[in-house]
């Protein structure tokens, strides 16, 4: 639970909202035992059944759970939850989507992290629920620049995690958490789940069930091909043109709870070295980050090539 800021009370050993505290109380924090977590995910269409705030809701949900995990492991540490940046790159544009250029995302996260680093905060984690390739890389770029420029540790947690989730890299860890075998419907739903399908629908059913339209249980599965992925806003052009990819009908709150536990464990495995590693082993990135023309600094003439290659990688990872 996020602690009440408490009028004039000392801030130590707990989870607090950054925006709730005065600068004097923030100044008094031990920087060697303070972590700041902020979300950077867009508002984006997520089919007819989920809110446009899905990525922000999920990433803030995990930021809060990660904060609790940190103070459970380190009771004398303080975790500050910063306000979110509700915009992103590589988003599917429809009413409500806050689409931004990758360079804008990079610069916004870079400036956010830089401000914290100049104030002496040494551990900065970025929570993100949006798997758009250019968005993921932009956040990783920002974290790398802040780390190098200020000698702090800033890491975007989504890079090493999201793509592995979409490729089914953690599927074998779901059944022990569910306490039963995956159903045939769940196994099929996990195949090719990419946007507003089983994972996201189940997590919103857990975090904010009142925001999930009951129609999700009647939505048929949607799949895509490499050629589909080359089209702008392709989830809105597939089949029923409803803006989702996967099988929302298979989602349940039970699956959402198992997904929460799994993803929290995975994120903690990535975040813990940031706080504890004595060498540079804490620095982890996505495979996309290693592709030069995915970077925002790469000449714009490569944009078309980047889109084609990214689509090819997406198809390979989700097949």
C-alpha cells in the first residue's frame, strides 16, 4: 500500500507518491536507499472491450507491486512513485490514442530521469506496458543516456521482459502459479497474443474489472500475418476491424492473478540487480536496442527499412 504522505512526517522506509511530498521532505531522503519508479506508456486503442488507458493502468499497477516487493526485501528503503508519462511511439492510432514520435518519448523520459539524477537520486526504474518496438527502444536509449551522463542507474524494465512474454518465454511458469494445467483454449490464446488479447484483458480484469466491457467474452480470435503488420494501424484493419490481436474471450481474473505473480517475479529479477549488483551486470536491454536503425538518433531515411525489419522480427517472435 502507498503510504499517506503525512503532514510534516519524516519520509523513510515505505512507498510514497513523489507528487505528494514537499521538496524539503524529499531532500531529507537517503539517496543510497531510495528508488524512483515512473511509468511511460501511451493512451492507445485496445479494442472495443478495454480502456485506452490499458498500458498506463497495467504499468502503474506493476510499479506499485514492484515498489512493495522492494520494501519487503529492503524495509529501510524508500520507493517513490512518480507521475506517469501517458504517451508513446509505435502505437495504433484511433480516438483516444496519444501517439508521439520516438524522439519525443526518448527526450521526455531522458529529461524526467535527468531531473531526478541531478537531484541525487541514484536508482531510477521505468515501468512500461507498451510493446511498440520504437517505444521500447526510445525508453532504453533515455535510460542509457541518463546512466552514462550522471553516473546513476536508470533502467527501462520493459525491454528485457515484454518481448519474451509475447514470444511465450514464460509460459512454462504459468501452470504452477495457476495450480492447474493450462486449458486448450488458454494455450491457443497464448499463441500470437499481441494486443488487447488474453494477457492484457486478464490483467485489466484483475486491476480494474469495472473498465472491461462484458463483450470481451464474445470476441472471436484475431490473428495477423507479416503482410498485415506492414500496414499502418493493422489491428484496426483485420477481420472484424476491432483493434485487437489475440483471444480476449479466454481471459479470466484467475489467469490475471497468475499473470500478475509471474510478471512481478520476472520484473523483480530484472530490477533487483539495479539495486544490488556491484558491477555492470544490471544493465539489460531488448534485442531491438542492439539494432542501430531502431534508435531515434539513426537518420530518418532508414525509417522505412526499420519498419520492415521490425515487422519481420515481430512476425518471427509471435509465430
